[in-house]
């Protein structure tokens, strides 16, 4: 066996542009699709005029809380902002306001097929202006300056580009489901990718320096950039050359990275508290807002439960972290959950002991359907039958029609859209196997 | 006319006119903060919130007055406009940073002057000009429209010849503002405990001029007839006065660096096509005056090399606020002199030690977000300070003390 090999480490810093109505600190419209006219959508606050104070838009904080709880993060009780100073001209105030010291989320986690993603922090911050450089001019477009961004920083937990791409897809889907991001706009999710390569020679580790690739918004670009950079790092390590700590950009046409600047030390940002924004008590906001628990409640309305059954269900749910319902981005798994709770359990087809076991499995994030099936099978033979019931439930077109009509009449716009979306995606997965014409289903939906 | 204190005359001989410091925004006027970087460049398109409130009550601003550059300093000097001299004795200074408005009020050219305070910038010139000077609690008045120097210390304040005017203005402009997130509701109910705290005489004696100290003792004796006087310990003096001065300088400088980061010459400046690149840089960059440059250099050094010192100062400040809050639980306020002497000559003002001593009795109030009023009493200047939110109580006590003195 070869004792010399390379070990790759990838950490991702993703900036998600929240689709709030207004900007983070002013009442300017937050246009997720950039306005065509330069400096059309600006005010004294977002241009950093002297004498003006920021006024926090709490809608952004609520969206941040939603995302943070969906990613299983710890949410602080008090939210404080900080000033991050730098010398680029893309901020009117020449500093960025961010939640550095009390991030909206910390220590979160997300289970993917190959890797468990751990989150270092989720910070709410303002976007910088767009800078347009030409040969003889330099224009600053403040239209997007001050738009709310969520900065999601993962630990260096990835090792392959496939893991990175799966993570970014899941994250985008999740944000779409939470309705906090305009997913139709490709620039609403931007990632900075930190990579480093370790060269291991006979158990001795040579640690390569970390480099950052800025502003990646296409998945194919990420894949190419990672392949290019890993090859470059490996070559440098083999030749015993130094890898410089720097920030790079990606040129898609050349298929190469290019040097942007040498990486600043963290202390250079000179963080100090932002005293213009009073600390926000977000503990009571979590209770009052549309949080994951309420989100689950909407799904549950599906079966129009009576009060008694509802209470029993809630008792059971109390043992479970509610975040799991948002956490599950795989639609078939959400569907599975709906089925378990709202149909089978309430029709007394499974007992409390079985349901508890399912909850435990979900809690451990072993959400693989087959795995659950296997574990349950060991416990109770009848479980197979139970699983079968779920999977065949919607095969009958009449039932589907009835079910969809029920959703259409009984639910308001938002809930309806969400539920129909789930159903369409669910059918897209299971129907081909059942030899049912998918277009026929779509006709009913429309 | 001597223009060492007026920068722009807006309306002459207006009966309800008030003077405005050069860092409070007035619509379409050049608000230059006595800095070359904003002079004839910054014309805000809005009035400060406090100005709006005064306009609604038929008061009109009649002049924009000089101050220290970006309100940084205690002597009333800016590299752009020079020093403001005392109206009574031209060998003396008016003090700062709100120098111009105090001179205007002293000369009866305005019924009151609206300025700003970060570490006593209203009380110091008010004291040197023998005026009543009031600094409300942090958050009592909206800071919208006040060009910030240190966001956690800045507040709007005002000076007048009569305490009645001070109270009238307080009733108008002490209001919450939804555009200022640090704005707080100030209770208008007055609760008097008839107990006042003072520092030990031996502690004050070291720092006060003999004449000032003697007069201060007389006032204290007079006060004890109507109020229960409690003397604070030597440790209290060290914590509140001595340690606070250092912490104030660190915190205010660091925040100033952050607030002034935007005045780097990239925005708010126009390049001249005839200039070469180096000329352009020389014209637009690095044109702060000496006082500001010193502080910015100090702040950068502290943050980059000794961030622990800054963190310690923040921690000390929190503890100080809690400590004074407990001290003032059963007392109305702290009574102490405003300045170590009654007048300061121009020559003296150039000595570093004088500068450091100027705000030693006043800056701690800004650190604890408290309110304070300077009163001319018995021909010296004394101040009464209270904790955050006690504005109307402090004004009431000050008013009582003044009326008793007048009667006697």
C-alpha cells in the first residue's frame, strides 16, 4: 500500500441574499434582481451619509432565526451587531455591520449522504455595493448595498467536490422551502471556498497553506475550480514549494484561478461593537414568529386532526427536536413523516413504542428509509405491512384526486402551494415505478 | 465682526433664534464639522431630528458655530478655523468642543445653543463661559442628524443663560425617536430623595485650584442645609474619576476611528481632471487636523497591537455603570466641580496636562450614559450628575438649588 497520499480539506462560506421586502437597515426596496439603473434604489442610510443612523429591519432577523433553527444551530438570546472595518470603497460607511460576536446560529449540523456538515456560525450582515470597473472609470453602484445576507460558515468538513455540491444543492432547496431566498436568481447564493491540502509521507504530515476562492455561484464552476486548485497544490507540495495564503478568483473562460489579494489577518478587520444598534432580544421573537414548529403545524393540517388526537401527537412530539421537520430536505422523507404522524399513528396502526423508536432514529439523524425499515422489522414483523401501506397509498388515481381537491379547498395560498409542491415531487419519484402516467397527475393538479 | 466663532449666519435678529454646532445637520447648509474634509462639500438633505422638533415649536436656528474638528478636543480649536477666544478676555479660551455656541449665547446672539457632547463638550465651554449647560442621558434625545464621533458616548446637549430656558428646551427635544434604535423613554415624573453624593475633600483638593476648592466647600456647606450629603470613599474617586478618564480616552478614540473611517476622501470629494494622481491624493486624503490625526493613530495602535486594553476598557465601563447605578439607588445625584479652575489662557491650553485635566470631572458621566448639568454657583462652576433616565429629576434639583441661592 502506498504510504504517501494527499488529504483534501474544504470549508465553505456561503452568502445567501434574503428576499426581504426592505434592506437590512433602511426602507429601500431589497431588489433581489439588480435594478438596471445605477444608484436608483438608494437612500442616506445605505450610502453611509454622515449623521444618519441605521434602523434594523426585524424581518431579516426572523428569516435568520428560521434558517438557523433549520440547520440545527444554537440561537443566542440577545443579538448584538459589530463593525467590521476595511478599506475597500464598496461600503459607504467604510465598514460592514455584521453579527460577528453573537452569530444568529452556532454549532449546527446537517446530515448528507456522505458527510455530516458542521456549521461554525451563521451571521447576519449587509451586502456591499457593486463596483463596476472599466479601463478609464470606476463606478460604485449602491443599489444592492445594505441588502441582508446570511453568511453560513462550515467547518472544513468536506473532502470532495461532490460533497460540496450536494451540500450547496440541499442548502438552496432548504432556503427555497423556507421561502427566505429568491431561488430563481442565480446570484442569490454565492460561496467562498477555503481549501487546503495535506501531504502525508510515511505518516508524517506536511500541511499546505489555506487559500480562498471568492464569489463562486455556479456548481460546475466550483467543481472545476476545486479540481484545478487541488492539482496545483499537489504539484507545489510534490515540488516542495511554498503555497501562499491568498485570496483567488475563478476565471470560467480560462478554467483557471487568478490572484486577487493576499489574505488579510482576521485582526485587520478591527472588530468593535456597533453601538448605533441596540441589542435585540430574540428569545421572545422565536416564540411569536413563524418558526419550524408552526411550519410543521401547517403540514399537519393536512388531515384535519381533532383536538384529542392532536394532543396525543404533541405529547409524542415533545420528545423530539422540532427542527427535524425542516431539517429534512428530501421531500420523500417529509412525506414519510407526514404519513407516519398524521395517518398511521392516528389510525392506531402503530403503537407508541414503535413511534418512539422512529423518533429516536430521526433524532440520531439516521433518516434513511431502508434503515428504519430494517430496524423496525427486527422489532415487529407487522412493520413491513405498515411500510407497504404508506407506499401504495397514492397509487389509486381516484385517491390522489380526492386528496388534491381537499388540499385545494381547505388550505390557503401558501400552505396549498407548499403541499402541492410536495405531492408533485413525491409523485415524480414514486409514480414511474408504479407505471402511472405522470402527465395525468399533473392535469389533475392544474 | 469677529468671526472666530460663527461659520454661517442663517437669520439675523430673530427673537427665537438658537445657535447650532457645526456637527448637527441642517438641511441644505454646509455641515463641515470644522474639518477640511467636509468644508464646502457636505450639504445634508435633511434636518436633524432635534432641529425638526425645535422648528415645530417656532424656534429657528440663526447661526452655525465653530467647534473642535469633529468635536474632538476640549479647547475649541480646529486646524481649519483656528481657536475661539473668550468674549470677555481674549487671552483666554472658550473651551470645547462646543465653543462657538457658548460664545454666541454669552454675547446674547442666540437664546440658547444646541451642541453635542461626547465627554463633556457642552459642560466644559459652558463652565468657562459661565452658562448653564445640560447634557441629557444617552438616548434621551434623538441622535439622528448628529455627525457621530463616538456612537456609544455622543449625545445632543444645550447651553443657555437661564435654567428656565434649559428646562423649556428639555421639554421639547427629550423625546423618543423610532429612527434611533438607542433612543429610550425618559420618565417625566420626579422622585426626590434629598440625598446627594460628593467626593472626599482631600481627593478633590489635589486637583482643584485653591480658589475653586474654597468656593466649592462653601457651596457644599450651603447644600447640606437642605440635602443629606454623603461622602464617597477614596477608592470611589479612583474608580469614577481617575480610571474613567483613561478608559474614556481609549473608548472614544477607537469609536472615533470607526466613525471617521468613512471620511477617507473616496466619497464626499470631487476629483479635478487637471490634477495629477499624487496631487489628487494630497488634496483628498489624509487631511484631518492634528487633534483628529493623533486620536486616529492612537486608536489604530490600540486596536491592532493591544486589543486586550480596549476589551478591558469596555468591561470596566460596564462595571462602572453598574456600580454607579447601585450608588445612586438611594441618592439623587453626584455633586462635583466641573473644572479645576475658572479660566484657561491660550498659552495654558497648549500644554498637554491642561488638556488631560479639562475633562477629568466630566467624561465619566458619558461613560455611564448619565445626565449632567453645569451650574454657575458662587462664582465657580459646579455640576450635578445623575444616572440614565433621571433627566427631569436632575433639572428639578438644579432649579431648586439655583432658586435657593438667589433668595439668599
